[in-house]
């Protein structure tokens, strides 16, 4: 996975568009994450049915239509948790400033670069890099910044993705029990008439935590490592 970071209006979304499109052309399955810092922002709409669900006390609300599924939680999830939900080859995060992820920094001016530049940066893009690539310098006359290539991702997206393939951060495995940062995780198996249903990591976690919470609410239920529920129609 990689992060695309920068100040407001520094061209991050444009870079994400070109990087994602090139990764898809190379045969990868790609997921994205968008970090939003607008104060008071909500994905939900005031007065909508899903908003009413939340106001009633639901901590997780899922909206399902013919073409989309949206899951909303009433808390901010960590990037590590979010990444665990994805079963794609790549995840591209727009934002994640300060996180220890391989990073493309986007900037409007040379002065803005160092606002997000760190040891994880492998490319500089955005308006500061307009016209920059293997065949020329950016409008500001730079081709590298602190040893890192400056590239116009609208034109040289292949070079940017080549670097991403080389520098990408692997999503780390969860810590083991007893280690710092350990978070209990679950594997879920659902079969219908002997046919196993495919479940991505997020759905496995969601089903497991929901079922466990229901079981643990029963009188004298032990906190075991395995829960089996069988439902038969008769």
C-alpha cells in the first residue's frame, strides 16, 4: 500500500486517479481510502433513514442499494483496522500524513514540499511537478528533491507506479496475543447446504463480533475460542 499526502488543494486526488488507473491496467485489484479533515463532516445526511438509525443508538449502520453498499460506524477507525478490511492487491490512501507508509508527496510550490516530506517519501508530484519527468524539469526547474524524483503523475504515471511497486509498504500482520498492539481477531466460516460462502476479512470480523456479542449476552455463556451456530429450517 502507499499514501498520497499533501496540503489542501495540492493535487492529491488527481495523482490517486492516475496511480489507481495504472495499477488496474497492470492487472491489480485496487482499493482506496480517503481521509477527510473537514470539521463536522459526516458521510450520512441529516434526516435520512440511516441517520435516524444512528440517532437511535446504532453503532454501525449499513446502507445497501442495487449498486452500492456503504458501512458507517460512529467512531474513527485506525488505518491499521481499515487496511484489515481490504482483500485487494493494493490500497492507496489519500491522506495519512505522519503515518509510516511509503508516500507520494503532493505540493503546489517548492515551499510546500517539506510540510509532508519524510523518510518514507519516494516521489514528489502535484502542481510543483507540472512538466517534470524523465525528459525535463518541473516549472520550478527541479527534477529531484532531497534525492527523490519529482514527476508529473498526469504524464509519467508509469514511472510513478514503477516506484510504487518498488517502495510500497506491506500491510503488517496483527500482533500476537500478549504483544503490544494486539487486537483480538476472528476467522468466520459460513456454509449453506454444505456450500461455503466467500467472505472478505471485514465481513468475517463483522459477523464474528456480532455473533459473539449475542452469545456472550446469554446467561452462563463461556468466553471460548470457537463458537458454532447451526440453523436448520424445518
